[in-house]
């Protein structure tokens, strides 16, 4: 069975972007120290990535404008814009939950929820995330785009693993329930 995995970084006060939408603060406490590469291990079990328009725009305009960072993955960008699909990048108007439910019926490896906060919050409300892989960055932003806001119901998690490097703490949790349960909101 395919798992749905949130793999994301946030500030200690749970922001994934600053007030201007920037992520320049996503680094450890000492820029001279090389950080861990848990991404390389993580992505080995992934074949699909889902993100919102703002995350897509940030990746293509700010982080890596000259190449698609997720080249080997089927990529779904949830947007209200009507944009022609590109090779392995699909622009869809589905709700995150509907898109995910459809993908879960198809064979494949795990599905990565890349961002943004609105998509994550909708999937949390529907209780569709199986595993949370969160890197906590040693920064307090005080304001910005908060990852954990406006969702119901309570979700019980089980801690699977922790790792620390350069002031960053990676936490891996999985949902304690054995089945995905959806609720009507």
C-alpha cells in the first residue's frame, strides 16, 4: 500500500515561510558545517510529489530556475490556474484530498506531500497523511506561513526516529491508526 508522507522543514515556531514567503532561513546554526542528506534516502521510496502553486513557483523561480528539481517523480501542482502540463508535471484543479484519493488507487511507491501549508492542513483535516518527516530549523520567525494551523480533528502520532545535525532536529512520526479515516468537515 502506498504511504502518504509529509516531508518538510519548519522553524521552531512552526512556520514554513517568513512573512514575505521567503525560505532563506532554512539552514543550520553554522553555515560552515555540512548538513545531513536525509532527502537522498527519503526519495528512494517516492515516485509522486504533490505541491501547491506557491511551492511550485518558489522552486521554479527562486530555488532552481534552470532545472526541475523533481525530474524523476510524477509531479502534481494544485492550482486554480489553467496551465498546460509539462513532462511529468501535471497542473490540476482537484482538491488535495480528491487528488490523493485517486492516486492512492493507482499502483506505485509512496507519495510525497511537499507543500504548502494549505494543502498540508486540508490533508490533515481529512487524516490522509501516514507519516510526518519534519526538519525543525533552529530559527524563531515569529510570523509567516504557519504549517500547523486550522485543522481538525486531533491526530495521534507515534515517534519513529529522531536525528540531529547542525542544530536541526529531524522528527519522523507515523499516524497511530492502522487505517486512513476521513471526516466530513
